[in-house]
């Protein structure tokens, strides 16, 4: 597969990808050229310069993943990508320290008037009395958004003896207590803070979050910082508040339109520190986001889950660590139960028993859906589009959780219903190895990492030999064999792991052997 690395992304990304993919580097990529060449590529990594628009995505016939070497994805049409089942991922961890430290640098520079003092000193002026600053110690810092960067700012601000009040609608009280910060409403932050810094994504809800109405409610002489996204603070309203003195100073790294236009009201506003979107511009951060984005793109192209995908259900690193060993097993259970079934799928039930019932299993269920649909659809099914594809086909999806379990520490049961009946398979982990341990109530122990042929049959001598002889006639090697026990008298199930491709004609011949009830091939290579 072919990956395009654009916008001067660190060479570390190329180093990671080159072993498995054909990598093309285009540091400067005009929009017209991107439109022309994008049909060739399976994956692309960009920074902020290249715009992956709806038009680009419409021409990207092979594209499976878009990686953003940074946090923001404003330059990517996520809606268009999701409709096409294209994974969009970012690198939220790689520049966390850089953005956190830049926020502190901006706060200090603004407080001590360092930029203007430096500028005038270079001009030969000595203005000690003119540039009198304020201390951070004892001041109240209002943090809007207490994610990775906001939390990092809080930690560092406390080292400056600042008092912290934070607003984050998604923050639970336990997390706030662990950070040692006081929480409040947006109104509480606005009315009580001496300094306010924003660390929210730009959404319709956060656009102009700080505007002339709530700036007027702030303490006179408040100081504002924005190293998050341009547009969260209304630029015209901030410029007016700086001129009136309601806001004593501001430090802004991001803007509604970049590069900053001379016509932007902030360009001529007094008492403001402006930097050209430098929040992630450290040597370490650029390497970090490149590494994170390239690992994500590689995982996506290999069909593995991506914890930093922005158009999938978010999964924490801790949860991903717990569920990762189950994902391949979940896909294979979905593939197995579908392969056993006939007719249109009506419903899919995934039941989790044991310790896994206590964790977030949503991605595991998506893996089951992915495994179920991939063998029967022309469109590639992935962790992005699997739920919507099931919904389009009116397949009812149900999750059941129960901590009670017999025989195993954890057990996943997948049941698929069609007009012809129900099929059920169960799986668990032996260490980190996934195993199928039951097929329609027949106890088995099957390695689900190859092609398997499943044959329910009469429990009588010679059945295994008949099937083995037929497969040998066509030079098909059997690498493993299980006979499943069942409580149903007189019946067993034969599960053969086979190494070679097998045609439907041979499968039909197996099913016609006297005493064989059916023969179904499960081909895990289809997922």
C-alpha cells in the first residue's frame, strides 16, 4: 500500500512507515497537485498546510486513513471521510508538553511585558518604570477545558502558587480532586479569575465562547490566553476590550484565519502578545506527533484499531491496553458466526461474561460487527463504518454483560439470528492467544487464525477419515482437527484447520458425505 507524507512532517514518520509501505514525501503540496495524485494513495499524513477537503476525499478511491501530525483536524473534512469509511486520526499526545509550556510562556510574557520590553531595549530605550508587570503568585487562574493540556497548565500554575478554578463539562469530580483543582461553571470562571486560558476544541458550541457579553462580566484588568483554537475568543470583542482596558492584556497564538491578516483587529490591539501558531512548534513535539501519526496510519492500514481516531468512539490508553488482546478474537468470532449462517442477518448479540464485563467493550463489539460484515460486503468494513453499515442493513445489535462465568475467567458469546435460525460461537483468551471454545453448544478448542472447515455430523466411527480422504484427494492439507462434544445425543462437530484454498465445489462434496449434516468454511483471511 502507498502512503503520502506531506507538509514537512518529520522524517521519523517516513522511517516508521517505509518497512511496510511505499512512502512518497511531498513537503510542499499545492491543492491542485493533491487532487491530482490522491487516487494513488491508501493513506496520507498531513500537518496543517494541506487541506483534505470533501473534493479531495471524493477523488481518493483507495484512501483508508488520514493522519494529522498534530491535535487539530480543522483542515480535514471529517464528515466526508466518515461517510466513506475513512479513518481520521490525530496525534493528541505528541505535542501536549509543547502546548502546555507555550501557554505558560505566553502567560509569563504577557504578565511581565517581555516582548515589548525586549523590542524597545533593542531600539536603545531603557524603560524600567514603563514596563511594570504583575506576578502570578496568589492570582486566580481560570482554565476552560481541563484535558491533557489544561491539566498540564494547572499543574504548572500551582507551582507558581496560583489558585485554580476550572470549567470542563466533561470532567468528573474524582478527576478534579486528583488534579487538586476547584471546579465551577463557565460563569464562575468568568467572574472570579484574574487570568483565563482556554483549552477547548473549536466547535459550534465553543465558537465565540468568550465574547463581549461575558468579557464585560470579567474582573476589570483580567488577562486572557488562547493557545487552543482561533475563534474561541471573539477577536473583534477582545480587541475592543483591550482598547477599553476591561482586559489588561492578552496572549494569543491561534487565529480564526491564518496566517494573521494585517486587517485582523488583534494585529493593532494594545497590550497583546501574538505568536504565529507556535504551540506545537518544538523539535521534540514535531518528532512526537510524526511518530504518533505514523504508528496510527500503519495500524489503520493493517486493519488494527486506532485509539487516536477522531471519527470513532474514543478509547483511553488504559482501556485499549485491556481490550487489545480481545479485538482479533472478536473479529474472528463475528466472521465465524456469519459463516455458519444462511440468509439475511436480523440481529447480532454479543455477551460478555467475567471481568471484561466491567470495562468499555464498545470497540470489541464493533470488531465483532467488522468480522461479521467484511466477508459478505464489497465495501471494506472498518472500525469507523461498521456500526453504520449494520444500521443501514437493519441489523439489531445488542450488548449483554454479566460478571458471572463458568470454566473461564472471561468469555465472549456471539449469537447471530437469521430467518433460518440462530448460530452461536464462544471465545476466550488463553494468555494472550484467542481461542474459539464452543460452536453451537459443541465444546471445542480452536485456533481461529486460519481457514477452518466446520462439519456437524453423526457421531460414528470413520467420519473423520471420510472427510480427510476427500480433502487429500484435492491436495488440501489439514493442520489441525477438533471434534466437539455436545449434550445432543448422537451428534458431534468436526472442526478442521486447513492450510490451502478450498473451492465451494469441494465444500459441497464434503457436505454430501453420508453422515455429514453440513459443511461451512470460515475464511479469516477475508477480514
